[in-house]
């Protein structure tokens, strides 16, 4: 049996975390925990949602890739991926589109890329505010070049990525279920 990594990417608020939590709860798909220097949100836990780092401690890890997103550092490690694959042959990771391109290039057929988006981008801001994000942080994020970039699927990912419109969670979930079915067949995982 092979390993597979489901890379979930797309703009902020599009439902990346929702998808990885669903994959974990319904299919036992382990999440790769990444590192960030941004502040935890009120419902987030260190070691579960992220490893929350200072600018200094962030430098102490070995990254497969790292990026800056809206003024903060984010990075993911081979160790994190190995830890997730030890738990389940299929793992998932949430990345910005730059990270998704790096993973597609480095891991090739081992990754399945899911690009989430919504039909009306105004919806994203409402979702972030409803999620309880700080208003100033949301405004800054929506002005960032990374946010604008991630609204669109990069051309490098177009041939392979599965695009899912997450206007309606029930509809999106069906597409996620189909993807898992496909992966299970491919790597003979039950
Ligand atoms: N390339 C890369 N992107 C990451 C990593 N961890 C998180 N991200 C991305 O960083 C962006 C900001 O994440 P976050 O602050 O949690 O905001 P959210 O997308 O609104 O939940 C999102 O696009 C994440 O997918 C990482 O290790 N590498
Ligand atoms: N289809 C949907 N319809 C309405 N709200 C959604 C939908 N999908 C996710 N959400 C909500 O939108 C907010 C942002 O989703 P989240 O998964 O945190 O996005 P991301 O990780 O991409 O920033 C969360 O509060 C989540 O519960």
C-alpha cells in the first residue's frame, strides 16, 4: 500500500480547515500539523491546529517549505508528514497555493490537490467574521497579495487539482467523499 497526501488549498475562509477536520472525523485521515508565528485564535490549540511559534522558535525547525502569508511565517516539515503517515496511510495538509505548488513538485503522484473556492468572494469575509476572527486582522488579510493570489487556482496546479466550489457544504462534502473513494481504490486502503 502506498501513501497519499491530500493537499487542501484555496483562499482564507473557503473551508480548508472544515475539509481536513471532516476527513479526520469521517475517515480517520491524520492531519499534518504545520508551524506558524501568527497568534492562536480563541478556539485553537497548540499542537492540534498549529505549532504556534515565536519568530525565534520558528527558525528551530527543518522545513520542507515555508512561506510568508499576510505578515506571518508558516512552515511544514518532513517530520510532520511522516508523523501523520504513521497514523494513517492517507494524510491531509492545509497549505497556501505557493505551498501546494511546492508539494506537487516534490511529491508528485503522492499528492492529491484540492482547490476550494466560492462563487461570491464577499462570502469569505462574512465567514471569517462569523468564525470570530479579529476585524483588523481580517481587513489586513483581505488586502494582502497572498489573499488575492489564492483566489485563483495557479496554472501549475490546473492539470491535476480537483476544484471544489464550497458555497454549500453538503454539495462540497459529496465531492470530498468521491475523492476519498478514488484514493482508496488507487492505494488499496479500506
Ligand atoms: N505554504 C504553507 N502554507 C501554510 C502552512 N500552514 C498554513 N498555511 C496556509 O497559510 C494561510 C493562512 O492560514 P491561517 O492563518 O490558518 O488562516 P485561514 O486560511 O484563514 O485558516 C492559509 O492559506 C493556510 O493554508 C504551511 O506550513 N505552509
Ligand atoms: N459551505 C459553507 N457554508 C457556510 N460556512 C462554511 C462553509 N464551509 C465552511 N464554513 C465556515 O466558514 C468558516 C471558515 O471556514 P474554514 O474551514 O475555517 O476556512 P479556511 O480554513 O479555508 O480559512 C468556518 O467558520 C466554517 O465553519
